[in-house]
C-alpha cells in the first residue's frame, strides 16, 4: 500500500509456492524474498530439506504433496526431471500458473495439469551455500499465453537483467551446451586433481591456468583461444601423455579421443594457430 495526494493505492504481491528445496529453489526463493515477493510455502519430499529452506525463507513448509497450499498465484517446480509427475498427479491444480525450472524438460509436461503453464530456467550452476550473481544470470522464459509470460517476466526481471524468451527446443540445446561447458569441464578438473594427488602434487598449481583460460573465453571465441599439443598437431607430446596415463585407462582413452577431435576440428575449420602453451 502507498499513498499519493491523499489517495491510497494497493500493490498486489504475487504469492509463490516452491516445489523442491534443492540448489535452484534455494537461490530463487532467497532472491524473490529479497525482491519483496511472498514465498508462502516450500515443499520437498525430504522433511529435513523442506524444513531447512522453509526456515531460511521464514515460510510454511511441508513434505506431503497433499499439504501443498492451493491459494498461491504461482507454483515453481525445481525437482529432479523424473519426479515432476509424481507431485503433479497428487493435486488438482485447476487454473494455477505452474512453472518449471528445468533445462531439459519440454514445456508440455505441465499441459495436462493446468491451462496456465510456463518455464523460468536460470542458466547457471548452483550450490546452496555459495552466493551467485543472479543479476547477470540468463533467465530463459517460455509460456503458452502472453498473459502468463508477462507474469513470468515480472518474476525474472525482479532478480535478473538478462532475460530471453526461447522455445523448449532451443532451451534443450542450451542445456546440452551447458552440460558440456560446465559439468564435463568440472569432471576434467576432478580427473586432473586425481592425477596430481596420486603423484604428490597440489591442484592449486593449476588454478592460475584454469582462471586464465576461463578469462579468455569471456571475451573471445573458444575456438580462437584453443591451445595445447592437439591444437598444434604435436603427435610426439600426445603419445608421451598417453604413456603417462597408462595407469588410468579410462582417462587415457578420453585423452586420445578428445585429442583426435581437436586435431580433426581445426583441420576442417582451418583456424589460425595462436597456440602459446
């Protein structure tokens, strides 16, 4: 409520229910509460998770689907992809606005449950206790109806200035690319750490190199800043590395496959070689 020239005006605040209490729900819930939205309830099938996030957001919480409140305006699902149907089937959602936050699920998975459905997908990696700059995180939106899209855009713009309307197919492609550039790359870090630890070396030695590589792709095409023996076509170094990886047959095969992919890719694209490493 606010007053101008003696007239009282009321601002309606959307009431949100979060279904899921994991990394995504935690960050979105905190951001919406800080932006002044009413996060009224948290549901999680795990009582401890429901209680943790509910107490963090100072709202009601439950681990029972049938106890989910049906008087909210928006229901934001942040569940494992194979868990949506289990929860959706438990309640009569009528005409509530149902949103999912998955990168890989089609919008239509919600279609049988409500006439008002949409997607609000933050293209980011989340860990509960690590803060994330949502202000620059891309939020990818989709809806069946313009009126619903307007509400979704309102929710997204309250916490980010990087908003884009895209289709389910485009979002699925982005999710594949995100897995390759984030999850797969992190697995490579884990593999490198294991090799170093097995040889009494510290992963900290690689952090400046990792940081510099990440910095380069912030301003350049990854193809233009690719370096390494495969980029140079240095088969002698590649073979030496394969020999060193004999104790790690899975990584040895991965190294060989990726090296071959790099060699073939740059031969085909004929990109100038600026390799400095």
